C-alpha cells in the first residue's frame, strides 16, 4: 500500500531538506528493500532490473523531495544506485580496462594498480559497515557468503574478475573489510604484444609454443600478479586447433574459444571452474576436475594456479602422455620443483622424497620463472630444463634468461627433450634451432 502524504512529510521532516548522503541512502535503501528486494538483487546482473531499480530510486527522491548538496537528481540517483545495487565508487575502477588490481587496506584506504604502478585513490567507503556490506554483495556473485562465521572468502565478481575479502574478527574492526580485486586480461594476446611489452623474446615464445604443441609439459612460476595467466593464454592460443584443451581454474580467467563469424567453434576447448560450497561435501575442487579431465580425452590439460594435492594428480597425468600446462607460486624456476614436490606430498603419498622429486622433474621438463619489475613490466626471467635429480634436488640447465637488459639464450636443449619433440611431430629444423647438444 502506498505511503500517505502525512507519513512522507513526517519522514522528510526527520531527514530535512539537505540530508547527509548517508541518511538519504539508508532512507531509500530501506524503502526499496522492503518491497523490491528480489529486483534489487537481480539488478546486479540484469539490465532490465537495473533500469527498474533506478526508476524506483527516482520515485523515492521525488516523493520525499530529497536533496544532497549540489548533486542533481540524476547524479543522486546514480550514486544511490551504485551503493545499493552496484559497488559504488568501485564500479568505475572495476570496469576500467587499465586497472589490474583494486586493493583495500581498510574501509578508507584504497589503492589501484595499473601497468605503470600503484596509487591511492581519493574515494573510499562511508564506514567499515558500508565496506562489509559491499563486499558481501561482491562475493555473493560467486555463490559464497561472507560473514562472521566465514570471514575469509575467495570468490569472483564476473568472468575474469576475482576477489579475496576478509572482515572482522579476522581483521581489525577499525579497518573493517580488507580486500583485493584482480582483473585478468581476457583479451587474446599475440606474440608481437608480448615482445613489445618486453615479456620475452620471440625465440623464447617460439620455444615454449614448440613444447606445448609437441608433448612437453610446462610450468610457469612467479608471484601473484606476475602475468603467468597471460602467458598461458598466449601459449594455448598457439595450440593446433585439432588438439583438445581442458582448463581448470578457480575463476574463469582464460578465454580460449575460437568462434567464427557464424558462431561456430573452430577449436576444441572445455573450460571448467572449481565450486566452493558452504554445504558439507559439496565442494568441487581442482583435484576433482583434474581426475574428471581424464575421461574427456584431452591433449592439453591446464591447471591454473596449482596450490595443493592436485599437484600429485597433475604430475601423474604429465608422466602418462598428457601435456600439462600449469602455474604456481615460487621464487625461481629451480625452486618451483621443490614447491611442486611439497604440494604432491600434501596428497598423503608414501612415495619417498627422492623418487617423487624424480617424478616431478620427469613430469615438467621445462620450467619458466616470471617476475613483475619495479616499473610494472612483467618479464620472463628464466627458462630452464630439468636435467635429473641429485641428492633430492633437481639439476637444471638454463636455456634462456634476462641478463643485463637483454633476453639471451644461454644453453641448449638436451637430446632427450629434442627426441620427445621430434616424436610428437615437431619440425626438425625448429628443434635444431635450439642448438641440440648430444650428451
């Protein structure tokens, strides 16, 4: 039933003609949430619902004769909508393609990261509670709940944009919510772009593409934000269209579909994502999807951000004829082997450390290390080839490295690696171009 003019006049008197924005937001949000909660929730992802909510906000502003400072009615509608259904001041940064990360150190201390570096922004939330409410909306888009009993959540906002959020009691109550929103570059990249960005030399990219297309599994190590997923996207984009690719991710960051003008798929790709759940035994993790991959006859399996026991299944797949491309956190190409070993041991295996390390080296003959530099450039610092295990440590030869401002080839691939490439159909001329050494 409509509110009476007397009720509206009374409420108007309470908040006054020049109400503080917070009071107006609370007033309008309560009114719309009471009768249109479902529409408010749908407006985050549905354009028609979004337009309907904006109309309702406009009606509330008109009926209550609300004003805030020098904001026009339309500016007030847009700001209220952003805080109620969108993500407020964050919207413009989330949709800005130049912004790679948005990091909140507290409710009133927020930074953005671009290719040129980081900077603090002048905008912030209205209060710690406002920050928490906004983050709850964000993580809910990924099907998860952020609250006092589940105060740490990794979720996603939409394809290619993921969020990690923490709230009290894990964080200081004066800071309120702490978060990191990361945007993955979803557009396909080409060799020329990577070379122009000083990511790698053409020879390095040619070598990695040769490996992925001809039977050699590759690991890419580096810190968060070093650009590993961008490189994986490029390498998989060079795969022969006859190869079946199966990807496993926490959130969709890879987009490998090759569609012609009539909407028909030109390649063979299966994209999968894990599914965390608040329900007991309802999670679908990387290991579940990795084991399921074997039933889909993949030529290339992509395990994005390997972090735990799934490494054991991944190395088994790599040693039994599948090409596995994976990324992981490690401080160097050589240290990446030890990192994979420790993840394999999380599976509870009884295989001795020495034998298991041999399996890891066999599974991933080629390891890449990538780093984000001080100037924001993301660069492949080294590519190594595993050359066996001694005293439980992988021995590796450096094939390429970034040295004194230049990318250089410092070593030659082994006879074993060359033979594997040739057995899987690689062009002999391309293989010989990497200076094969007969051992």
